[in-house]
C-alpha cells in the first residue's frame, strides 16, 4: 500500500504541475491538496497500518505528524487561488514529499 500511496502522490503532483503551467490555479490547488492528503495518509499508514477517512486522518496527523497537519490547516479552505498561493503550497508539498521519501528509505 505504501507504493500505491507514493504513486498517488506523484500523480497528483504531476497533474498539479500541468495545471499550474496552464495558469489554472484552482485546479492546481486542488491537485496539490490531494497530494498533501495522500502524503498524510502515507505517514499514518506507515505508523498504524490503517487508511483513515479525511477527518480522522487530520486528527491523527495533528498528534503524530504536526508538520503535515500545519500545512493542511494553512491551506484548507482557501477560496481565492493565485499564482503566489499555489506556488507556496507547491513548495510545502514538495518539502513534505522529500520528508516522505526519506521515511520510505528508512523502512
């Protein structure tokens, strides 16, 4: 399941990159958020062996992976999408993906 989650993260990021290059910031935002939740799911799955619904996932991240939780909290609910916001989200997603990759190499 870890491999599938990693692949899902990559697919979401690739989609986001495509839409960001087309300056379709709303769709790029949604794809980066999907990637962010998939990264969170990866960390929780590695810790617990469980896949959780989004609400439970966020609560678990708050206690076990506060760095991921803070990024979700920061960007959730944004209704105005511009290049600056989506680019900042992109940087945070990439940073967390690197963190995810380093976790994967430990196992």
